[in-house]
């Protein structure tokens, strides 16, 4: 097994007494850097690669894509999928682990008949622009609903929506909105406020946690890649990386299955009793509908699917929510290039990317442990 040491304020991987690589090298400062590192690591690992090009560009004019790296037999019955950037800016975390998995040779630990598929950047536009949402302000993790049915209602969000998106960010509208939010929390509690905001809503395209009114480019791309690369397998496990909830550097494993359901019980058997289920109220996450985990499972309805989200903490929840409100205001009413806009962008980045050596090392260590447990669990299923 690998061990770690700290050298020149960076954490390194040590194998047989020799420093082999610095964990910080796997993490990136931009989407463009992350994509280049991922593609280079995938090529060096001998992965079969495929890219789904996004129709828009990054803020620097660079290309955007959801990139795949497949390692293992093309006809493997069992596949472990590792995915990043469902929530755009959260991709710094997942991308770092994916690059580390490829460069450290995790695929060499796969048993016979199993493959590993890396999906780099479910939401490349959000990753590149350092936003949590897609190009159409949609929370991809709320977008996998049946749009042929009536759109779900979120009555609690209707009440708080006007306070979340004030006309100004440093003036009387913001002050009035903050006072209304404080009053709501005093009357109903912080958990009720967080749930009202984060469960998701489908009626305010200018609002927070907007689940959309139609499938996004990212959802359609996931449906396409699942159809082209995952159909016909007997088992599929998904590890989807997220950030922004919980104590800094700590990880919560989240199963979106109902408590006691077959998939939930498999996750407990693989990872232990610490697996949280939002439906039971024991998770840092609200009970969300239209998740990416459910999206994959519904697409692969003849495959035994076991999905997990890893949620890593960054900053206190009130700071994370304020960053999201500010970012939403910025793209509705502000100027990204202005000094105030740049301050907001730095706040958003800090809310979803720890960006220091200790945080990177904590993310990597826990991610590697979960990946290995997932491989073992799939092998034994």
C-alpha cells in the first residue's frame, strides 16, 4: 500500500521508501490545465479515449468537452465509472483524483473481466467558467427527471426565491433580502432553509438549484455515453465526486437509494455503516430528485447499478450558499470582468476547491480508499 510524506510543503506518495509522485501535481489551476493533464495521463495509461465536444468555448476561448478514458477489456462484464464536474467548479477535486488514479496505475489492480471508465467533466462549461451550473444555469444533479410529466413543485423555494436573487449585491435590495432570510431561519430553522433552497426547483430559470425545463447538453451527453460505452454490462458502479458540504477535507458517502433498498445495502456492505441516505435525513445533502446517480441507473435498467457520491467539505455552509447567491447575481446583473466580479469568482472557487496541499492529500487518500473498495465490491457482486 502507498504511504505519504510531506516534502517542501507538498504531500508525496511513497512506495518502497522512494518518493514516486507529488499529489499536488494531479490537481490543477484551471479547466484547461486539468483537461490537458487528464488526456496526457489517459494516453500514458494506454486508455481507449473518446471525447464529446461541447458547442461553446471556455472563458479563454479554449475547447470544452466531456472526455472518456476506458481501461480494461472492451467486453468487460463489470465496469467501475469514476466521474467529475457534475457541478462544474467541483471538478477540480474529481479531476485531481482521476488523474492520480491514472498516473498511479489504479487500473493495474483490476481483477480479470473488469474495466475502469473515467468520465472527465460531466459539465465542462461550468468547470471552465468556475460555476456550479451548466451554460443554461441548470443544476445537472437536478436535471434527470421525466420532462414528459408535469414539472415538480417546490413550494418552500417559491417563498425564498425573491430573497436569493436581489437586484443589487451591495445595496438596499441585498440588505432587505438578507433580513428576510434571517427571519425565515429564526422561524423555521437553518435546515428548513437549506432544504427549501437546495432540493431543487424547475420554475425559476434565474434562480438557484434550477433543475431545468428540458434535458441539458450534459444530460444528453451522459445518455449518449452510457448507450455507447456501458450497455450490456452485468454490473456497473459509479463514483461521482462532489464538494461544498461538510467539514473541510472530510468526506461523506451518499447513496441516493431509499434506506434499506438493495442498492443502499450494497453500498453499506462495500463501504461500511457510514453511508448516508438523504431520504433518512442523516446526510449533509438534502433529499434531491433528478440526480446523476439515478440518471445512470435508469439508463442501465438491465444492469445491476451501485452508485455513490463522495461529498467533500470546504467552507462552512453559510459561506458556500453566499458564494452561490453572489455568483447567480453576478451572471444576472453584474460584470464578471469587474473588480467586484473577480472577488465573487474567487469566493466561488474557494467554496468548492480547497486548493491546498493538505486538502488535496485528504481528498486523494479517501478517494483512493473508496475506489479500491468499489473495485472489490463489484468483483464480489
